[in-house]
C-alpha cells in the first residue's frame, strides 16, 4: 500500500496554491514534480562535489565520475539492461531518438528503405525519421489504429517488406493512454529480421520496464517525466547494434585519440557522449529512480490504475463527455472533450480553479488528423495524485460546462 499523505510531503510544490486554490497537478505526462531528494541532490553535488567528470586526476573529479558512473548502473538496474555499456546518457527522449535516427540511418539505411512507425507517435518519433527520409530517400510506413485507439496488428504485420530496416513505436500513447503490446510487436519485427526502438517516455514512469524481457533493441526515455531533473534522458541499445553505429556528435569524451590524420573513437557508451555530460543531472536522476524503486513500480502501477479507473468512471457521469482513447489496456492518461467546448477554453477555466491539465494536440498532430479533432483536454496522473483531486476536477468541469 502506498502512503499518499506521506509521499505528498516529499513534493513541496504539491502544497502550493494557484489563484488562491489548492494546486491539482494533472499534467504529469508533460513533466512530473520532483521529490526533495532529487532537488537536494542537485544542490548537494554542486556545493560539495562539483568537478568535471572522466578527465581529472584530482579528488573531486574522481568523486564526480564515480557518482556519474554509478548512476549509469542505477539506470541499468532499473530497466534491467545487460550492461552499463548499453546505457547512453542523452538530454531526453527527443535527443535519444534523434541520435538513433542519425546514427542508425547513417549505418543501415539507403534509398528505398522503409521504417515503420505508428499513427499515435509523438512528433519526436516522427520528425527525426522524416528528416532521415529527406536525407536518405527512406520511406515511412504508418501502423493504423481502430477507433478505440488500439494499433491494428494485422496491418502492422503486412507493412513489413524486404526493405524494412527498423520499427519505432511508442510504448504508451501520451494522448490516448493506450499501452501498446510492444513485446509482441518486437517479436513480430524480429521474425522479419528487423530491430525495434521503443519510445518509453510515457511508460518508464508508470510501469515496470524490463528491456531484456521485451527484447527491445533500443529503448528511449526522459528523466524529467520520472521525477528526475530536466536535461537528462536515456537511450538504451543492445551492444551488438551500438557497436556498429557511428557516433552522433563529435568532440571531447567520445574519442580515444585524435590527430589531424586520424581519430579513434572511444568505446561504448562514451562513443555517443560527446562533451561534458550533465553529471549533476545524472546523479539526480539516479536519486529519482531509487525513490520510485523504494515505493515499488508495481505498487505505483496498481495505484495509478486505480486512480485512472476512478477518474474514467467519474468523468463518464458528466453530460456531453467524450473520452478520447478507450483501449483495453491504458496507462494513467485520459484525454477528453466536453460538448463542443474548445479544449483551450476548458483548460484555461480549469486552471482558474487550480487544476493544471494540458490542452491541444499534445505534439501528435497526425493522430489528431486521424481522430478528426483539433485537440483534447488531457489529465495525466502520478502516484502522488488522489481521488479527492479527481473529485475536484470533476466538480470544476461541471462548473465550466454550466457556463457554456
Ligand atoms: N515521446 C512521447 C510519447 C512523449 O510523450 C514525449 C513528451 C516525448 C517523446 C518527448 O519527450 P522529451 O522529454 O524529449 O520532450 N510528451 C509531452 C507531452 O505529452 N506533453 O508535453 C510533453
């Protein structure tokens, strides 16, 4: 059992007010709030350890390097990767996907090759592939979905051809909440001899992810969505692939030797980590992962499921309510529209009542086109949210509805 009252005291921001109303923070899909241990880790490391990593013989540099590299081990353990050499620190999911699109595209893609994505991808898992398409003449194939927001797996299977080089799909949709059957989808890709990248931005914070169990070839996520700091993210990649990929950026750290005639690249994972890494951020991310591990990802998933089920039931009682995304398996995201109230108006008025939700296309414009809508209102929950907060949102939506 999760002790929510106690947990909430770890997140000072949750007790603040906006417009004189208690804050109800339901924009966790965009970013999560930070527990004290994460914020304190940032200050502590700057105050007492700060020195650049990997390059100093002196005490502080060695201590900073140890913290940074032990954070890599914490991440490895958290997603159950085989080796720390398979954990690449990036700025976030977006950079992780761009890294892969650039390096994988360079190594393995040429004119006429195909990449499979899905209709429910975030722009960060669309645009990097479109840029690769423009550079290399690669074609994108898109997995369609049904009206409930579930990917059509038969159609998926039929998209494979001799030319397919990679599948890149999201684990959990940031708009629909759909939890895609990625283990099965990866197995399908492998049956066609194709590797798969999973966008884990919306899954890692909410469900236990085991990259070996999924057999994912690549897996990307962001620190700031899992209670860690902004500016740090992860790209997991199987060593057998990372070994074959060229570096993404050039500079310090990613080299073994440099002369004007020839440069020898560093070993994994440093080959992909040019420049000074956000070592303060990686320590704080490890603190966040330790924090959620102590609560337990299974308890978190169970509690958030309970919250989402409760919210869905309560929202359905509102007249004119339309929930967008009714997949059988859903994470803690609910998108909705009420009557013909514009999402922006709903979001703005809810904000005045202290309720922070997201509105708009959620960086998934192709999905909006598929749904035939401009945008949605989205409430996304974290384990520090409560049923009382959901009640407040439902009451507030009723108030807004009556104004129209
Ligand atoms: N992939 C998915 C599925 C996402 O939801 C997001 C961010 C990203 C990638 C990009 O993550 P970043 O950390 O690199 O920016 N999603 C959202 C959202 O739903 N609202 O704000 C950001």
